C-alpha cells in the first residue's frame, strides 16, 4: 500500500521530523496540531481557547488538503496540559464538528511542544 505525505501551507510546518498527515489507502492520519499560526509559526496566544480555535483550523486545513471533510473524521485524540481546560476545549470542539460525533479520547499530559495548552490529532476516512 502506498503512503502519501500531506502538506498544506494553510497549517503550520512540522516542527520536527514528521508530516502534517499521512494518507494510507482511504485512511488519513494527522499529526498532532497545536495552536501555531501557519503564517508566522508562532503560538496564536497564551490562552487555551485561542489555541484550541487555531488547532481546529489547522486540522481542518490538513483534512481538506487530503480531499477529506470534517464529517469523515473517525477518531480524535485531545491532549490537554490542564484537565481544568476540558470544558472550554470541549465547547470549541463541539462547535467545530456540530452534529458529527466521532470517537474521541481526551488525556491530560505533563507538557506539550512549545508550551502549548492543547494538541489534537485525527484519523479520517477519506475517499
């Protein structure tokens, strides 16, 4: 099976040795996105709400670049620096996906890259 790296200028460049996403057959696996502005490469703000809003914009851009849509998301993993931010991030997440409710895990972590407060990745059925 062929693996295809997905890249869009509408999401931040990878800050390490990885791709924004990899498509394998009709499955798309996104790398984790944090609240980086793709134009500047800088964190959009210090608050979790602004970062979460940027995260979903970044994920949307990667998914669209692969020819997918949000209603094709199968699984999302959310990583939070502080579980106290769950309600804020959950509301942004719910607004992002509307009635579509993919499987999801949310975990608290000790730290995230570039001192991010939230990171998300997705598995998407495209094609």
